[in-house]
C-alpha cells in the first residue's frame, strides 16, 4: 500500500470520527397533536367523491400509468382543494416537477387551505431552502422524517455525520400519499421528481399511481396522521438553520418557484383519434 493511500485512509477515518461527533439530533420540540380535517360537504371534491361512490362500503380506484396524467391529477387536486392538503413522500426533488407542485401548494395555502407536508430527509440535500421557505407561509407546516442533524450539504456527508447514529438514520419512510380535503387520494409508486413523470433528459422511471375515493380513504388519512404525529417527524425549522426572516424566506421561495421552466404547464398526451 502506498504512503499516499495510507494517508488518505487515515484522514478519511479522522474526518468520519470528527463528523460523527456532531451527529446527535436535538430533542424534538413539543408540537400539538394534529389530525386530518373531516371531509366537509362544502368541498367540491367531497361532493364529487360522494356522488361517484354508489355505496359507502365501496372504494373506487383509477389506475394512472401515464406520467402526465398522474402529475396533472396532483396539480388539479391542489388547485381544487378547499380545506386541506396532506402530502407525504420519500422524495420531493428541487427540480422542475418539485417546484411546479410546491408552487401550487403555496397558492393553495394562500387561499386558506391547511397544508401538512411530510418528506423523508434522506434526499433533501440541496432542497433545504425550498422546504424552509414553504414552511414560512401561513397555513403551511413542513416536517422532515427521521432527519439528519448536520452534514446536510450532501448524501455522504450526512451519513458520515451520523455514523454513531446509523441504526436510526437507516430507518427511512418510503410512503407516497397525496390527500385532498380528506376525500380524494393519489397513491402509488411515484415520488415527486422529474424522472418519475418523464420530464428528465437523462433517464426516466416507468411507474404506476392510483386515484382513490371511497371507503378506503379514511384509512389512508389515518396512516398519514400516524406518521405526521410520530416522534420521528421533526418540524423543518428545528433542523434547517437560517438567519432569514419569515418575509425573506417567503421571498426566496417565490423566486425559486415562480421563475424558470417549471412555469410551463404539464404537457398532456394527445387524445387517440
């Protein structure tokens, strides 16, 4: 083994030890128990779901294999929600798709919709400004599931900073739920990123989602509530340090999501002849 190779391994080990020393999460702040809103007959989405369901014991499912339809369903639910949006994902990327969705989520919150956004913290590097910015708006709460306390600049730095806490940080949340007014749900395999909706120039995934109404929806709502109120779900402001004021965070978020190619609408496929 060469001397340079030995030095590299020594310095890597020392860096890992030093970084691991800061790998303890602060105690989770006390937050009140938060449960989903009950479906209100004043919501157009609730009324549509009710008249579309022939019996209260039945559930309705519409598979959405086409990526454009699946993304459009989320956007339209966001725009039509009147009372609540409960959103839970393993990955929400700071890319065209992530910014498009979260811009519409912000707009929903500005018209009074209560937003709860829960995202796993594994792949949030590079997106901290987006999440802390969204949380600065009224009617919005953002929580990170099983967060990394430090080394937040990259994937490897996070794990190096948490070597002594590996058992905890290896416990990730892969759930994917999008719930509007506690009445309509999109669930399935797609995270929120360009490659899940055939919008990436380098490579895309073939995946499936389902649009859901009916008797199963309250069960999905309870699943979200359980994760949202988990001791592993931290308010984003407790994890992401910032010296920006609330107004400055809002301004930063607006600049991020209101400028750029994400302003383009979702391109729907042509209808068959």
